């Protein structure tokens, strides 16, 4: 009993902090919850996408991670339930939902909403689409572990296509529409690369934990992580370059919201710790064949993907600007506590495998 007291005290303190944060700025806390949830869900789906990719390509690299990732994907239903509160309160986060409730199509100053966006971004269709994507991902995760489809190349190809399309649309609905006048044609692909990098980082941790420390295997996983990190960096830079060069008001608002001293520092940290440092380390064979070094790189990537999720979400919510320093870690800790409680009750498949 005494051993549990520190954990109980920490849980009570976290609950009190969430209540205080909710009363102080519920929009900031919801935005932080959305960012943390998007990060975790993306890591799980990204890892599952690696299993589908392995079904299509073959090779030794996917065998050690297959069973743990498929087992983890079977628990996707629980994180899915944690997204439901966000579907119940879209007006607290999304400007288009606020204006839909008031019966106006104006989203920002004197700028009127384009006709297609006005039709697309409506509360009921938003909820219906969200439920469809969440159900589809859970169905794909469940089918992936069945005897009929576990090694099926046809299913893997169809699942990758379905996941890529729906995750891109979900990114538009859940993240891009926080700034409904802003758009980027590469945003969906950028998000997919971030999820793939997170999934591969998780796969590396699985391989190291299972003591599948064969240098060639870890080298293959490291090469894939390097490819995802470099592609993510390229897409992020090209999006910035094109939007800044065009200098159109409805496009540059994404970066002007992130031009404050604090968020500018976060941007440089992402460039250094999510892109530059992992890419530089993964160029060396000695690093890729060293289990401890690979685990360190994987943990760094996963941590910075959470920061990347904060970068995607929090600056786009004006009500969260001043409170992001406390809301971001509080939302992440709250989600981590709920997930840890669930996986303590049902042991994390990655650990049990």
C-alpha cells in the first residue's frame, strides 16, 4: 500500500491541475489534449503502416516488430475513446464551429468563408467524418492481425491507401481547420511522414527491447527512420518556402502565428532535434548497429514528435497562445496518465511480447 501512495498522490495532483487548468482556459487544455492524442494515435498508426509496408516489400526488418505492433494496434480502441470529448465540443476549439453556431460564414475579420469550406466544415458532417475515420482505423487494425489478412499483400496495399487518404483528411479536419482560412496541399503528406517516423521509432524500441540486436536488422530500421526524417524535413521546408515566397495573407497566417519568440525557438528546436541531429547520427553505421544508440535516437524522435504536435496545434488556437507553456505539458501528462493506467491494467503488448 505504501508503494502506491506516491502514485496516488501524483494522480490526485494531476487531477487537481487539470481541473484548475480547465477553469483557467479550457480551450488551451483541449488544444493540448488534441496535440497529445494526435501524437500517440499517429505513432500507433505509423507503426501499423510499417507492418503493411513489410507485407509488400518482405525482408527481415519487419519480422521482430510484427507481433508486438499488431498486438498494440488491437488496443487502438481505447485511445479512440479518448478523442470523443473533442467531438462533443468543437465550438471551443474551431472558429468555423463557433460561426456555424451563430449562423454566419465569416471566419476572420472581413474574410468570408469559401463556399466549399463552408459546406465541408459544419459540425454534424465533421463529427460523422471523424467517427468514420476512427472506426475505419480500428477495423484495419483488427483485420491486420487476423489469420486471413496478417500476411496478405492485397490487404496491405488497400490498407495503406485507405490509411493515407483518411489520415490526410483527418489532418485537414482536426488540425488544419483550426485556422480554417489556411491551407497547404502538402500538409497531409507531411503529417503522414511524421507518423511514419514515429512508427519506425517505436519499431526500433520494440526491436531493442526484444533483444533483436542484430546489427544488420537495426541498420535496416535505422535506414528507414533516416528516410522518413529526411522526407519530413524536406516537406516541412518546401511548405515554408512556397508559402513564404507567395506571401498570400490567407497562407502566411500559419507561420505568422508561429513567429513569436517562443514558437520561433520551438521551430528551431524541431529543425535541430527532429531533423538535423537524428539524420546526422543515422548516417553512421556504428550508430545504426549499436542498440543503445538506436534506442536513444528513437526516444529523441518520439519526444520531438510530441513537440511537433504542439507546434501543429497550439499556435493555431488564439485562446491558447498565452497559456501554452503550462497547457502543453499538462495535456500530455494527462493523456500519458490515462494510457499508463490502461496499459497497467492490460500490459502493454510491446513489453509483453
